């Protein structure tokens, strides 16, 4: 994420009150938890408002007043390819794209389209929890090849990866790139090794690239679509502008499948789920953000990078027991709390009851990471600061009580 030097045009500092807007992060989530006193840094949803130029286009569409069935047209694919070309030097054929309501919907559709009940599907924990849910909820077998944390950096254990594929006769692999919550942006070398192993064992690859636009300086995102075309016979890429522009509520995502046979299987399952026409405002939004959102996006990257620098410095100065897994991408920070020496319950008490912040706890991303917490830093810096100050106070109290 590039550091911006010129004067900022957009305001990411002002806190916009999201309470009572029926949002998951501040309203439903709190209701479910039965708490109103927690600062929410959990769900991957940003607290920033779309730029006015995009809002104007959405308002113009609303002003028409008719929201009947619709489908994506040329402008949609032109906007998509404009973004892909500009940022990642590739384009897709409109025919490869099936529009859907979300990336998780796409994951579940792939599971049903490409495997049978009981088939083994491989994931790499710690990973975004719906990866496991769409496997188990559809009666498939979850196979985990745990990512290895080596010197503060997550790595794929390729021997384990291939062994598990052979042992369980894995049919499908769900890749997260950039990886949530490990923060890795997989290199071309890693993607090549993944692709080669999958081709060798006839494993289909579903690459969830929803976080692709959040890449920190020194790292580069490679879509699986930019890799050797030989992998395309086994590939589905899932993509959406919903993280980058915070439009998850508009429900638009793309399943990009170059191979005709795989695509037909996906479309059949999509139809079986009863999904046909897309959300008209979602289509308008994708076209608009990719056409008019560049400047806002660049400033957003710079702002989030600033938040990351803030957290890094804060941890070093005030909370040295906590270890940040240095992210290469995403706005989600993965922090190791094991230095505090707390039990899993003790850690949850510290976070929720003492610090009064709401984070996604490591245990939901896999069984081996209960001492980790995931922080969403896509919010005004003052909120990030407040969260870490509350945490610091809670840790200080913990230490005082231990004395
Ligand atoms: C890796 C990953 N995939 C998918 C999603 C959700 O996608 P959608 O809202 O389009 O279903 C998220 C949201 O946090 C995510 O982190």
C-alpha cells in the first residue's frame, strides 16, 4: 500500500455513527452478543463512506425508481477489466464470469458443483471460518494442511499439503489469496508449486481473491488467472469489490471460470440454488467504483497503511508481549497474545470484559490458534487508537493484579 504524500482529498478520520443503521458490525452483532459496550473491530467491514462521485451514480440509478430484473452488460465487464488491467495486468473474458451475491456463496457453490457428499476438500488453517463451514455444511470432508508459522511468517508446508491430498484423495482446494487472517500474499513461486501439485493430483483450485486490493509495500498480488494457463483447466477465481469499497451489503461478486466444462458445472449448481439475476445496485456499484473510485482507493490504502504503522509502533512501545504477524496484505491484523500467558477463557475475559473490544478470536479460524486475535483496522485512526488504549489499560490491570 503506497504512502501518499500529496494533500488528501478524502476524509477517513471522521467517525460516522453507524449505530441504528441495521448494520452487522454495530447493531445486529451487538444484539446477538447481548452487549452494547464493546468497540467492534471484528467483522471485515470498513467504517468508511463511499466517495461522493460513486454515491451520485448510485443515487441516479435509484432516482429512476424501477428496480426490475437485470443482468451485467458490457459496461460491467469493461469496468472489471479496467481495474484488473490497471492493477494486475490481466483481463477476463465476459463469458468466464458468473455474477453472484457473494464470495462465500461462490465457495459453497463450488463445493456443491465440483464435489460429491463425502469428498475431501483441503483448506489451510488458520483461515476465514466460512471456508470450513461451506465444506462441513455441505456434507463434505474437511482436510486441513496447517500453515506453519516460521519466524513470524506463515508458510505452506508443501510436503504436508501434497501428503494430505494423496492420503485423503482430495478433490478440491480452497485457497485464500491474500490470506485472511495469516496476512500472506502468495508469491508466484508458491502459486506455481500449489498449481503443479493440484494438477498432478487432479485437484480443482478455488482461489478466493476478495482481499487482492489490500497489498502493503514490498509485496505484489498475483491472481491465479495470471499464472501459467495450464492451470485454467482446474481453476475458479472468486472475486468481489466488496472489501475494497465496503459494499458487501450490495451483494455482488464474480465467479471467474475460464474452463467451459467447469463453468457449466458451476452454472448448473447456481441454477439449482435458484439464483439467476443479480442485484441491480450491486452491478451499478461495481461499474462505478472501478471507473470512479481510483483516487479514493489510493487514499484508503495510504490511510490503512498509516493505521498499520500506528499499531506497529504502539505494540512496540506499550504492549511488547503482543506479537503482530506482519501482514503482506488485507486490513486484518493477526496478533499473537500468547506472551501474556493466559488461558483461552482468560484471554477472552481480557478482551471482552476488561478491554471492552470485540475482536474475532483465533479459535474460530482453526483449532491451533486460540492465542491469536484478529483486528480490523479499516476504521478511523482514533478508533484504532482507542481500542489499543483500552487493551493497554486491561493488560496493565492484569499485570498489577499479578504482582
Ligand atoms: C477471504 C474472504 N472471503 C470472503 C469473504 C466474504 O465475502 P462475501 O461477503 O462476498 O460472501 C470475506 C469476508 O471477510 C473474506 O475475508
